[in-house]
């Protein structure tokens, strides 16, 4: 709705301007848009940045600067688009800047649209010798059809990306422009207009209730609320006594309409900060009303004190003054970004200044060797560093197979004359064992061939539709690769979550390699109920973030409860390095076990190396005997 109405108004404004003067005066046009949008947007962005340091846990701080910069300079939609396809970013909490995505799309189209109109005007006048409006209508229909087709396609194959993609949204802007040109010809009787207007309002109000907009937009289903907007616009061309315009044009709603930009800017960060402060994902009705009232109050203040003075400027005489003030605002915003960044870096440096040794930070070794670590130490990894505490292979993007069907192999460990070759295959729950394997590889003299595809398991089926088609095709290609160049041992996960049986898809893959190579299958780690780093920041004790063992792992050993397991599989169960008989822990040996709610930190993985060495050594002995 926001984008359509913008397309409607901007198209009329630009066409009228170019028809009268032969030019859109691009610089003046952009300054006019900036006068309306920038003051509040920049101010709210700065306030959000500083409030993030107060309300958000330190684990989220590293994302603040990136999103604040993206919002300030109108590319937040692309930042979110890339996050949506980045497996490591999918666990990120919702950003307080996230609502700036639509402003980003609008800002980008505001630059494209004047250039587009100028091009069409030139073609109509100089090349085709046709009426400008008819030519522009045709051009917009082409943009509408192309963008809608792209939107439907992209929504089908990658909906999270499509949601933030400017080109998948351009058809919404163009349909506003199309309507601006054809609306004078849409004349209906008053009774029909009345029904059409109220019907349009009903469609708009019911869209969010009836459609799962977060998972199906902006494909063809976005035509539903769009039709509601168009119905209302058509109905208001011919006012009636009982028309919807009587409600929408009433003084209270007109006043509220003047505040909607401020409401839009303030409502989302207030909601996110409420969630963070109250440690909840729901909002009781009374709290919701308070948030809305506070949103309205902030909107009144920012609209009256920031936006109105700019709009009241005598544009012809004080254009230079506005440019100066706008420059000051941008400098202040950039300075705020820099200041917050420096504060975060300083805080991070102080938290990383720890003496890390096995005595103080034994991790899993405290269980293996039955030693009690000292109390009162800062935990590692630090909250500001824990999101990037990843296996080292993530630094080489060419080794990451996400969204690819082709198999890529990267080799690590002992590369010169290794005694054995171990293939590490699967997604992130296989990959987070890599830091431990790197240490053991040096001790047992083997090479690690990495076959990674985050978000993808080593399986040939997906009965619950949790995996992508790309993942399953990658698995087919991987089996061919492993058959052509069989390693001595394949390291992968044996189980999934707390299921009490080994998934059939896993067994099918293992059978494909029976008689070719052996499988070292490790039991999946427990999955916690909360994101551990954020939970630990606010918890009185790490035990507040722990879970019962029965909630984290199956009470039976899955492979002992599963039929049809091939003879080439060697199982390993390291659950006792995550849980005791009753509890699964978020911190062990002064090391934080998880970087979210289910992935092991690289620090803790390294501490698992001694525990992993013995079962791997036994597995290689079996490999040697079978040669």
C-alpha cells in the first residue's frame, strides 16, 4: 500500500512537471523527497542506534552498525536480503532497523523513476512521435509485467530474498503509476462506488489476518491488498454520502494520516526494545496499547519539531539552507555510527583481554579429566565475539556449498603424506565439529576433506520439507563424488535432534557407500530452548539457561532402536560432554557451549578434541584392518 500510493503520487507529479517544462529537474526532485523523508528518518535512526546499546544484549551489538548504516543510506532492504540467504545470519534476532527496508526500496525507486520518465519522454517525443502519457502507460505496463513475473518466480524459489528485492517490488510502484494515468477513465455509478470503496477497506483490513504475508509476499498474492487500495482510490473519484471517503477523510483520521510516517518509524523499534527488555515474544493487550500510545506521542513530537519546520521552509528562497541542514544531519548520523562502532570495539577489546588456558578454560576437558575449573572468571567466547566464533573454513567462501548443487571439496589438516583421509560431510551440525577434528588430525596424521552445505544434512529424503531441492540434488552429486574418490572414513551426524531413531535418509546414504568406505557417525548435540549467549547475559546463573536431559536428547540410543543400519557404520556418542544424567548445560569448563541454541562454539569444539580422539583412533584401526 505504501509503495503503490507513492507510485501514484510521484508519477502524477513527475509527468506534470516534465510535460510543462520538458525536464524533471532531478536535483530539485530528490531534494524535495529528502525534505519530506530525511529529517525524521535520520533522527529516529540515530536514536535507535544508541538505544540498542541500552536494551539489546551484547551478542546483537555487532549487527547494529551494519543495519544502522544500511538504514541511514537507504539500502537496508539489500542488507536484509543478503542476511535472508546467509545461513549464519538466519538466527539473528529481528533488527530494530528492519522496517527501514521499505524506505530503502522507495528511495532506490525514487532515483530510478525520474530517469525512467525522462527516457520515455525522449522516446515519445523524438523517436516514436507518440503522446507522452500513452507511451508512458505502455512502458509502465511492460515494467509491471516484467517485475511481477520476476516477483512470482523469485518468491517461489527464494521468498525471503524476494521480499526485500527492489526489482521484485517495482511492479507495485508501477501499478500506482498505471492507475494514475487511467483513473480519470474509471467512472462508475455512485452505488457501485460506495460498495467498491468499503469492499476495498475490508480487503485491506483482512489481508494480514487471512494471508501468511511473511511467507508468500511479494508474489501474486500481493495483488490482494493492492486491489483494496485501488478500489478505494476508484471510489473516491466520485464521492458519495455513504462512501468510504467519509470515514477516511474525517478530521481524526486526516490528523492521524499526517503522523503516519512518524508512527511507521517509531513503532517497530519500540516493539523490539519491549521484547528485549521484557524477555518475551508476545505483547499483552494493555502493554500493546501503551506501546501504541507512546508511538503516537513520539510521532507527534518528531513530526511537529522536525518534519514540519522543513516543510514550512520557503523552498525557492531557502533551498541552500535546507541543503546545509541536511548535510549537518547526515554528518551527525555518520558520526553517531562511528561513535557507536568505536564504543563496541572498545568494549569488545576489553572483553577479549582474557588469559585463556586449559587450567582456567578447560571446556569439555573438565569432564574428560574430571577437574573442576576455577569460579568467577569471565566466560569465553565473549558475547561480542561469539557470533563469529566459527570453524575456520567459513573464512573461505569457496568451500561453502549453500545454495549450490555442485560439490566442492576443500582439504585441511595434514596435507603432505597423511596416513588417512577423513571426509567431513553435511551441514552445520557436521561442520561445527571441524575445530576438534583439526586438532585430532595433527595428532593422528590424517587429512580432512570438507564437503559442506549449510542447512543440509547427509540424506536422500526430506519427508518434512525442511530441506531445499538444491540440498537434495547436492546430496546426489556428493554420493557420486564419494564413490569416485572414496575417503578412508566419512564423518557425519548419526541422529537428528532428539529423535529416538536414525532417519531413514541417513541410512540410505550410508548403504550407498557400503563396501566402499566406512562411516563415522556422531550423535547430534542437544538443542537448547533459548539462544544461549543472550540468555546468559540476563541470567542470574548459567543454570537458568540449562535444560533437562530428556528435553535435549532421546532417552534411548537411536541406533540401538533402528533397524537396517549397514555394516560399514561406526557410531560415536559424546552426549556426556554436553549433559550429565539429568541436565544439559550451556556452559562447561568456563566455555560457552553454544553460539545460538544448537550450534557449538568453535572454542568448545576445540575442547572436545581429546574426547573425540579415542573413538576416531579406534575407527581408523578398523579401517586399517579392512584394507
